């Protein structure tokens, strides 16, 4: 009774609304940072509540991954209709041609997974910072810039170029919330792997209504 409801919540799932917002935020930043004399590659980090929603397991359809790829494809196709540089258009086309590699995930169960693609994904996310933060690596476009995880990845995981955090699940303690948002509160590095201290950067923090007070504080 007396609760306000946004009409769009009937046409899209709540998670879809959050993902679309995160994708829009990501590309607003990416277009700007790609155009710099020395580029900066932004990453977007998604926290989710169900590994099965992202990893294909036990014959179940990973609905979250499929929805994300559909929204991502729509966004990049619309960007290609805009007035963008030829180089950036090439990057977007390479991304569309290899949608599966635009994102990757790390979950605790992956440690026992023998799938070579998953292990390569984890290696890049956790350890190969130079590759992950490069638009081009060893002469090839590196299209990965979206990371999915359940918690805060491994202790000590630090990636300075997380520009957007989108939480598709709520957190428990204030400490866990601080750990999560802390993943994006770092000075970024450019493609030359130098910290960029001469500009001001902002983190896009996309959460549901339950974390409004935390975000404000």
C-alpha cells in the first residue's frame, strides 16, 4: 500500500535495467578515454548472486550472460551508427565479432574447473594486468572489459581501471560493501602502464534501492 512503482519495471527485469545502465555508463567513459593521446581502458565489474546465471553448467542456460550479451550487442551496434573515429569503430567491430571474449568471470568454483577457456580467462583477470588493460595486445585487439564475480574476487586483487561497478545482488555487512566499492577507488593507469594523476575520475556505482544510504554516505 502507498508504494511507488516505476512502470518500466513491468517490461524489463530489475537486473536487466541495472545491466543496461552499467553498459551505457561504461561506453560513455570508454569513448572518452579511447580518444586520449595515451589511451586508458576502463573496466566494468559486475557482482552477481548466482554462478549458474553466468557459467553454463549442468545444461542450464546462463540467462544473465545471455541477457548481458544481447544488451551489449545492441549498444555497440548503435554506437557504430554514431560519429566515431575509424579506430574506435574497428575496436567495436572486433568486439561484436567476438562477444564471448568481451567479458570474463572469476568464481571460487573455477579453481577446480579444467576448461582451458575459463582458466585463460581467470589468468588474464587475476594476473595479466598489462594484457587486460590494453586495447591491443601483441598486435591483436583485446576486447575484454567486463568482469563478473560473486564476491570481491581474491584477496589482494586490485585493478586500478574499474570505472563502473554494478551490483546485481545486495551485500551483507558494511565492511563487504566498502570492500566492493573499494575495487573502483583507484587512480587508473594508461596503456603505457603509468598512473594518471593529472585528471579527475569518477566511479559509477550502480546499486539497487537497498544501498541508497550507503552510496550517499
